[in-house]
């Protein structure tokens, strides 16, 4: 997936409303695209923390720890500076099979 794919998905969700489309902030860089999972009810991009880590690890040939360090230092801590429309990063629940 690429950022262009994300923009197309968002347009499919919100339609052709340019005012809404222009306010949605996505994480730039195709290595972030696989982490996109949808939009919140207030039209903010929602990304999976685990998928972002996996994508960064794969695309940069990093260990999981290296990807986490990079994501935390270079992305997560910058989100407050993007304002009230900054992307939401969530930790998805893990499902366990009970045997």
C-alpha cells in the first residue's frame, strides 16, 4: 500500500468533500501506509501501532526494537504538534485462543 492508496480509501469514505479531505492528516511516507486502518468519527486518520512497527521494520531492515525506537522518537512524540487533527495511533487488542 502507498500513501496514494490511503488518499483514495479516504476519498471513498468521505466522498468528494474537499473541505474534509483537506483537513485529514496522514503520516507521510509509504512505510507508514500499511499502518493505516481507517478514520475516526471526527475524520482523523487512525493507524495501528503494531502495523507501523512491522512496516518500518520490513522497509528499513530493522529489528522490532529499532523500529519502535524510531517510531516513538520521530513520529509519536511529534503528533501533538500537528494539532487536533493529528492521526490517532492505537494499540490493537490481541486475540488469544483458549484451548
